C-alpha cells in the first residue's frame, strides 16, 4: 500500500478569457490530498472546462516516516528514552481496513504535534509486543508518558485519538 500527499494547484480561468500562468497574478487554489491505493486522474472537470493536470507532485506520507518498532525490547527502550514526552503507538495490521483508514489522520497528527513521538507496530509481525500491551483488536492506540502506559484507545476514531492526545500532551 502506498500513501502519498498530493499537492494540486488548480488555475481558474481569468475574467480576460485565458488561463492564468504562474507569471501573472491568478486565482489559485491549492489542495493537499492524501491518496491511498488510488490511480491518479490526469484531468479535473471544472464546469464545462477541462483542466489537464499533467504534473502531480507526490510526497510520501508522514505516516511512512513514523518509526516502526519490531522488538519488545526496542518498544520498552523507546518508552524509557521518551521520559518527558508523550508517545503514541499505533498497533495495526496490514489487512485491517480501519487501520488503513487511520493512516491519513496519523499523518496529520505527526505534523500537528511535533513534540509527540509516534510509533507503529504491526501486530502480525510482533505478537509479543501486542500481548505485552494487551492489544486484542485493531487499530489500537497506546499512549505512554514517563515510560509508562497511560491510556489506550481501541478503534478507528480520529476525533477521539486527537482528544486523547490533547488531554495527555
């Protein structure tokens, strides 16, 4: 599964009848979208005008930059090393639809909460860590502070996760 942030710049037809170029003061709207496992369309229809978007700039999502933990000792060490800050650990499975649905939200949280450490753990590859944290459903988000687990949120609830992060940061 590939996740990308896509920056799309749409140029609107000017009142003078021509498309504004980057050299002129034009009306631009910049959209940032997170696209997952989707073919990128090469065109956008705006009213009766067809605007071809030949150049998409793809950026790997911040979700891919989240540190993946692969061993129980590594997990314990990450919590100990981050004594003064909040850690959010995403327990996920690659086959889990709700886990994939949370990836764009986690990407957003990584950017919005730079003082929070985010980690991810694939439960199928690391059942010992999942058992240690009593994870029985995915996605599960474990929050830790001062080396101790302080909260757990089960399910794909981005609003609830953000609220929990804000309450504990």
